[in-house]
């Protein structure tokens, strides 16, 4: 019941390292170190941000953690706050 109203993953925008001229494929693992914490849902080249991807990642991954996708470093920009639903209590 602790996670009621809180999904186990949060949607994150990944700012990919643009040093390689490629995008990760859909379904690629998002990792912290050797541990998989999510997967790439979609990736694209943004006209201002450069290479980006959307990925659901585990809620307990620190927001300041540097993630890796197919060997490329990726910084996180949280789209859905990891604390969403934390203070909401179901009515009885």
C-alpha cells in the first residue's frame, strides 16, 4: 500500500552526449554503472537540445545520477516529479 498512487518508474528526458553521430534504438537499456534502471522509449534530434531520448527510469534513481545508454553518457531532466503522489492519501 506504500506505493499506492506512485508508479514504480518516472518519465525522464535524457540529454545524450552528442559526440557520437547516432541515436539509441528503442528498447535500449538505460544503466547506472552496470545496473539497468530503465529503457529508451524513443529518441530524436532536437533542433536546440541536440540528441535526446525519453525513458521511464526507476523512481529510486537519484536525479543527479549520470545515466548511460549504449555507451553514451546521458544527463536527466525530470518530466514527472519522483515525489508525485507521495503526500496523497486515499479517502476511506
